[in-house]
C-alpha cells in the first residue's frame, strides 16, 4: 500500500523560509515524477512544482525563483524549499506521487 506523509508546514512571516518534506512508502520511488500542489481556502488545487526521476524540475509561475523542489531517492523523500514567502502562499500543500495524494500540510504566511 502506497502512503505519502508530508511534514514541515507551519506559520512563517512574509519574506521567511520553510521546507516541506514528503516521504513515500510502499512503492519504488526513484522511477517516478513527484509533484507538489497547494490549495488555498475557496480556491482550486494548484500545481506548484514537479521533479522527474532524472531530476528535471518545473515550477508554476507564481513560485518560480522562490521555491525549489528536490528529491533524495535514498530516503524516498521529496522536498519543497520555500523562500521569500508571501501571504498568497498560504495554503494546504500536498505531495503527489503516481495517483496518490498525501494528507496535506498547512502553510500560513502572516505577520
């Protein structure tokens, strides 16, 4: 059974940084693309970033230049480094692997 577990969310001030983690169990990890999505209150879920099995990365326009996605295949974990965060980054962040979703981790950007 595939399971995803996000961690690292919390309250951060505008301009600050936060690192999210998502651990995957129950599946081969290294062969698949991983992605992060987010959903703000009252809005649709939005794609944030992806990283392929080869390490190629792509980002949504709203986070490009501020967020960095990375992966550690030895630990079956994908990360999202969030820098220069803004109040608009407030959302529940989800990792996505194959057809599976994590439970989400809340990120709140506020002073």
